[in-house]
């Protein structure tokens, strides 16, 4: 089997899972697929584009920057989904179309500067932590800090506040975690009615995310295969 055939078959299976979950949830809106290409080569990105993929996600700046440049002839939307270092934020904003992992106010002016330099409006999702209160927080803003962060993003003309992103915590049933996310999102959209996007769900839990209203799922290994072989 060629790599093209392999990716085509896996992509088809993932799209079927998305369609089934959307139908089961009675969703009439579209659920967008972001294929997470971290650890995989630009040649795979090219195949994915050929197979109709429009959105790709990366979580490490250096790798993302190099890959985006490698396939700069393709009209893909690049989503940055990884932990953002402050000193890299402006650079990330230069090649990204969407930054999904904005979790603190100190990133805002840096992202705005990078977006301004590329003369493009940058879509921003705020990453919210789903860890229970008191847990050692992984990436993501505390739900109580979202409104303040959102106001900062909304005030930057180079940035467009589009919604929220979350990752289900390890060791917790994603159905339970995403249920919490649905409540957080409902309150958020009441305050920021145009920020309706919700990026949640990965290879293992995309169905649970679609059930609670994810508009974007971020799927890596189910499309590209296991990352252990390429790390
Ligand atoms: C790697 C990654 C994904 C994709 O994970 P898979 O389990 O391979 O689908 C999604 N979201 C984030 C933030 C990631 O870092």
C-alpha cells in the first residue's frame, strides 16, 4: 500500500466517524477536521492536501514553521495547537492562520505584532483547562480567567476572537470532561456571542467532543498512524 492509499483509507474512516457522531448528536452544522501533522513530514502534508484536507495542526514552533514553508505553495490553513512560549508567539503568528492555544494575556500583544507583520488577521481560540480546581494545571487558562483574556484579545485589531479550545485531561472520562466544557462554553458565548468555535476531540475522543458541540476536531494518529515510530 502506498502512503497515499494508507492516508486516504484512514482519512475516510475518520470522516465517517465524524459524520456518524454528528448525525447521532443531531448536528446540522459542519464539524471541521484539523489533521494534526506533528512529527510527520511535509510530504504527508502534501498528500493530505491532495486528499482534500484544508486545515492542519502543529504543536511545536520550529517544526511548524519549517513545514509551513516547505509546502508554502499549498493553500492550507495552519492551526497552532501547542504550548506557546512568549518569545515565539510573534513568530508563530506569522505563518499561522489560527492560534488555538492562547492561555494568557501576556501573549496577546506578541501575537498581534506577528499578525500585523504578516498583514493578516489572526484567528484566536482561547485554550481552557479542564483540570479540576486545585490540580496541577496543564496548558490552558482557568475558566474564571477566560473573560478577562477574551477582552484583551477582542481589543487587538490584528486578532479575531473565534472561540475556545480544550484537551480532555488524562485519567478522566472525556465524556465527563467535555460535559464541563459544554457549560464553560455556554457561559462564554453569552458574553462573547461571536466566539462560537469549539475545538475539542482527538483520535480517541472525537465522538464525545462532537456530542457536546465541537465545531473542530484535531485528529493526528487516527489519520497519520502512531507517532512512536517517527519521534
Ligand atoms: C497531538 C495533539 C492532537 C492529536 O492527537 P491524536 O491523539 O494523535 O489525535 C490534538 N490536540 C493537541 C493539542 C495535540 O497536541
